[in-house]
C-alpha cells in the first residue's frame, strides 16, 4: 500500500486505468508529504525471572511501579548479564504509530523526542533504533546524557507479570528542539495525552504546546490519541476544552471514550466528541471500530452496504462520503461508519497493546495520501473541496481494521512489513477466508 503516484498504474486504492492528469504532473524526487509526532521515547523490555528477583528490587508481583534511574540501571544490568531478557521492543504509542505509518506508506515520518547521546551496541537505546523503520526520520531527536524511558515486564515463576517503569529523561524534550519548518510541511502532528501530564519541572508539556502552536499557525491537523483511561477520567472537562481549542482528529478506545464523554456506547461517544473535533476514530475491541466526522451536505454519498441499526438510526447511511474539517464545510453533515473485526479477529490474539496505534497509522496514511495527491495533481476532481481524507469513511475503516488485525496477530506492536500485495485494494481479498 503506497502513496498515490508512487506506483506506475495505481493510486492509493488502485484504479484500473492510469489517471490522465498524472501525465501533466512533474516528477518529484522527494515526497511532499509526511507526518510528524512527539513521543516519550522508551523501550519495552521483557524478561523471565524468579520471585526472589522481584522481591530483591522491592517490586510487587502483578503490579506496576515507577522506579528510580539507579534502580533501573542495576535491574537492567542484572537482566542483561544473566541472559534473562527475552524481548526488547521499541515502544511508545507515537513511536509505534509513526513506525507503522512508514512501513505502510513506505515513506517518511518524523519523530521528535529525546535519545541517548552515547549508544552502546546491544543496549536498550540501540534496540530502539534497530526496531524503528529506516523511513522514520530520527535526525531531529534531542540528545541527552542519561537514559531514555524503559518499561520492564518481569514474568515470574507463576507467569504473573510485574511491571517496573523507569521514565529516565524521556520528558526532557525542550521547546527549542521543536522544528517549525518540519511541522509546517507535515500532513499531521500526532500527540498522546501522556505528553501533557509530565511532572513539574519537566519541559515536555511546553515543548508539546509549542508544536501545537506551530501546527495551528500553519493549518496542520493536530491528532491526539488518548492513551489511557486514568489520565482522562481524572479531569474530563479539561480534556474536552483542550480538544475543542487544539485538536482536529481524536483516536481512542471505548473505555477512554467513556471516560471522556461519560457515554458507554462507542457510537454515541464518538458523536459527542464531534462537538470538539473534526474526525474521530474509536476502537471497540471485539466490536470492531467506529469512525465519525463531517462532510459537506452537497457532497454526501450514500452507502452501498446494508444500513446498520444502532444508537443512531441508520447511522452509516453516508459512510461513502469523505471527511472534511468542520470549518471547511458550508453545511456540515455528521457522518459515521462501523466495521466488525477483520475475518472475525485472529484465532489467537498475540498482542492488544498496539491495535489502536496500528489503526491510527492507517488513518494517517490516508490523510497523508490526500495531501500527496493534492500537491501532485492539484487540478484533480478529488480536490474540488477541502477534503481531509483521500478515501471514504467506510474505506478508511476497512484499511484501519485490516492493519489492526496484522498487529493483533503478532507479538510486537510494530509491523515488520506492509500488507500483502494481493490485498492492496482491500476489495476482493478483504473477506476471503
């Protein structure tokens, strides 16, 4: 699945014939489209230990505890020397999302955050770099003299998981390290709620708000993934105001949606969120995923799929419409779509942590594809209105759903490859068993 124009005879979702408008478009060496995100750079470290090890470091079996840097260093050293580490994955919600985006799009994303100045071969920072797509631009990372974040998953004798979290210096990103030009040219700025809840004295919040200010100045959509229920439930009114003032696109799961809106039904929660943002992606576990957004009344397109029952009657009637930002609409119409898990979901779910990040990566790919096509073929009818997405809501749901399945079916939250070639269009092959 590549950008429109990257393949000789195909668009983002393939068509049968070459677009005649492309013959007038000049060839470009570099892609005019990318996404940029800010993350708390961290590594997920998984190890099998005995209960005595857990007790020695003052941890509580089955619980999560924040540990100091010196404790984390001693713990990591013992695990490394004892050969107890089974996996070291690059982590962080935004890092995962950008990596997956670059794998899907085979194109550039830009990661902002911190990284160790001195990297030891085989160490955790080295593993972070090794497990990040080469198409993710790491040139703008801010160097630090200490450790990046580490999340230790310690599997004890009984199989119970104990978590030890060492933030390190992952929240030391300074506002001066935010490049305005990179954000100005981006298709989207991607953030997580964690960035706004750093400890007093840490500059991460100020750096994040600097990036938001640049995005708003240059008309770049701000994307926020909520990340955790607890942060949102602490003060939902504050988050509602923040969304309304700063965010265009919201990604969340059904639990985070309920914490934010007070509504348990994911469709109604997504509808409520449209009071604050332009486009909503809400994953709902075994129920699949929902999307909600706006389109221009005069440009609405009715679905060819069966009309679905739900809390909003026949809610998917206009799911074949493309999403727009509310302010771009003369007569805004709310549109919705829903899709059940691809192939009913994997036979065995290997990992749930990265499914939402994978779905968001697919949505970002579609948004970036729209920007790419608009800059490459500006006279195309595809850009008669100020569309936010390249594809219809229903097609984006299909794509996000398929990418989520890929992550649920593997141990790591990061894709190792794009979708199979035969599934490029997600049409005939989509529901094949």
